[in-house]
C-alpha cells in the first residue's frame, strides 16, 4: 500500500491575475526577530494554477502544493476563503 505525502496548504491574497490560468498569491507570516524580539511580517509570492480563471485580485484563497506545472508554478488554487470587497 502506497502512502501519499501530505501536501502543504497556504492562505494568501491574490495580487495578480493577468497571466492565463495563473494567479500570483502573496502569503504573509509573522515571525519574532531573533535579536530584537519584535514581531516582523515576512511575505512570499507564489504562482498558483487557476484553471477556470475564477479568482480575482483581492480575493483570499487557499493554495496547495502540487507537481511542477511550469518553470515557476508548483501550487494549485484549491478554494476561495474570502471574496474581494467591491469598490
């Protein structure tokens, strides 16, 4: 019986949806500075696969790790956590 690896999931904000079938997701995390003991916000951007183009800028989405889909893309958008506020 083969055991599948547990895939990592992250939650972040969509900052770009210009590319075809791809969104850019900004994930922020809070860490304590080792010397100054201050909470610092660090961020990373991930390219995620969005097959139907359903996610727009400002949406909060969950992304899951997957096999490499392109040179920079190895995450897949799995669900919408919160819709962007209408302006």
